[in-house]
C-alpha cells in the first residue's frame, strides 16, 4: 500500500514548497495517523511533530473535542455564509470570542480561510479605506526583509523572501521594504540590542520621509518572524517602531498567524512585544489547524471607513465563499474554549523554560552560531565559522541534512533559508516530551557533526 501511494504521489502531486526534481527521486514521508504530539507514517514509524505541522496544530493531532465539534456542526448545518444580511451561530460566536480576547481597540472581525487570504484582505482594506477617506495617494505598505505573510499575489508581495518573488514577477507595486530586526545577523559590531532597535526605527523614519508620509498607509510585521528564520526582535524594537508610525499616521498591522494563540507565552505576540495593532491577522492555531480558517480583526476607525465605503458603493465588495465556514468556525470556537479551559497559554509559559534551556545547550556547539527561543518557538542558526558567523555554502544544505537526520531519529523539524533549523511543537507538549524531543535531536546533531568531521 505504501509503495503504491508513494508512486502515485510522485506521479500526480505537484508539491507546495518542494524541489520537484529532487522529490521525484526521494519521494514523500506519508503520515497516516496522529496521537497527541506525535504522527505515524505508513510503516508505523513514530515521529514527534516538532513543528506542530506548519506552526499550527497547537492541540496536537488527536483532540476528540475538535472532531466532535466538527461532527455536531456537520449534522446541524454544514454550510451557510455571512454575505448580505445572513449569518450563522458559529460565525457570530467566534467573532464575539475573538474580539473578547483581542488586543484593545479591535472591534470587528472579517473571516477568510488562510493566512495569505487574511493578509491579502489587509492590502485591500487599506486601499479601500484610504480611497474612501479621500486620500487615494496613501496606499503604500511597509513590510520587512525576511517577512513571511503568505503566497497570494498581494501577500507574497509583502513577504520578504526571494523564493516567493523570483520568477513570479513579484512584488507588486506599492510595497516598501524595511530592515529585519535580527540582531545576531544585522547589528553592527558592538551595537547593543537597544541601539540596533533605535537604528532600525531611524531608518524606517528616513524611508517614510523619502517616500512621502502622505503615501504610506501601513506597516505590517510578525511579532516574531517565523518562516524568515524565527527572528526574535529586541525588547524595545516595537515601541520605537510604533512611535514612528504614530507620528506619520501609519497603521500598525500585526500578522499573528504564527504568534497568535499562545505561541510566545501570551495570547498574542502583540502582548509579548507591546504592539498596539490597528489591524491583526490570525489563522493556523485559531482552529489548531483542524480546518482552514483565518481572521482579520480591525479597529473601529478602520471599520468606519469600510462601512462608509460600503454605503457609497452599495456593498463592501470583498468576501470568500468560505468566509466563516460554519464547520471551521465551530472547530475554531471549540479550540478557543479549550485554550481557555486548559489554561494552555499558562502551560506554554510553564514548559517554555525546558524548551529554551534545551535550545541554549546548543549555544556553545561548534556548528551553532545562534540559539534562540521564546514561548514554544525557537531556532538554531548553523554557521561554518562561529567567530566570523560565516555561513556554509548553500549547496552543503547543512540545515536540511540535520532535519533529515532528525526525521530518521523520529523528530520532524523544518529547515529555513540561512541554515536555520526551526522548532515549534504543539502547545500541549509536556516537559517529558520536550526532553524526548531533544534526545532525538541530540542524536541527529551527533550524526551530523560526525559526518562533517567536526
Ligand atoms: N503569515 C505568517 C506569519 C505565516 O507564518 C504564514 C504561513 O506560514 C502566513 C501568513 C500564510 O498563511 P497560509 O499559509 O495559511 O496562507
């Protein structure tokens, strides 16, 4: 059965984010079953899912309450929508609950199906509101180097990674790129974290002045940059950035697609970093990934502009067939109830020291230039030379090899550009499971070190 599946996969599936020629040689790891923080493949081999899938399955892979919530909604009403003057209970209750837990000032929720769609919606809302407010020149959005905001045409344009632009004729017009707050890589010699944050904010202000503040509408940022390398900003970074944004009437958009729902130890990354968003996007852990759903939360000022536009034009001309899909919304609602009832964000804070301590054991390892973690997200950045921070040649694919070895040892991780290995386990993980996860990782690292002759 597994050989037939493997062959069919190679024959028929165009894999996302995959070197397709290499895949035809290598074939897939095919998962068939999940249990807690683990998944099992067709041969019955067990893996700890050290990435919670794609930074998303926070309740692990076998939560019965989510299955039951989906079944109940399937039985009651498998589909309805919120277009025009229609609605349904899961979509209403989920919006109410999200606003109840959201950072101050966010008052309305628009639903979509993915992080990309949510961020695409932000681009459209920003254009719409400024056209309606009679300032059509104020439309540029500032996004950062190494940002990840998704892959639809507008969201991929906000994303700051070459792989998402090259050969796609992206980015679209109107995206301004600013610096990434990765102190280890981009600070000047001897520059403190605070001085580095000050410099980034000064550079941002200079860019805004060069563009013309009247042309800049919004700044979008992940509290902790995820796919760009698990980049944890200096503690004072967002305060300094937001002071600049406020001065020039520029909206702060927090992309909480990874950080939302406890990942950094608080409900929102915005809380961890003192971000006061005008717009917030979330997805992934909103439903613990059991069904696709995302949300855009907006302030009253943004909502009022959109409302004015909808009256002038006759309708707010944006919405997906599956905006607030009732089954996905019911599962998301149940997910948020579970987070609260089990105090899962407090659990994250409680196990985080075990997680971060394991990562920090690697700070002195000869292959590791930088070890970092917060809450339950972290990374090891591999370097050829610790002193100079020189990277390995890309062809050496050192992080990818480490991830492959970890997979052989029964641990799923992810390698990111820049020889970074990322860790993002389900939030339900226990101290004992974290110890086991790093025992498997230790074995993989020993094997890599031996292969490289270090
Ligand atoms: N924003 C962030 C911060 C993400 O990490 C991701 C996906 O990894 C996205 C947006 C895009 O979400 P999706 O893949 O659901 O479109």
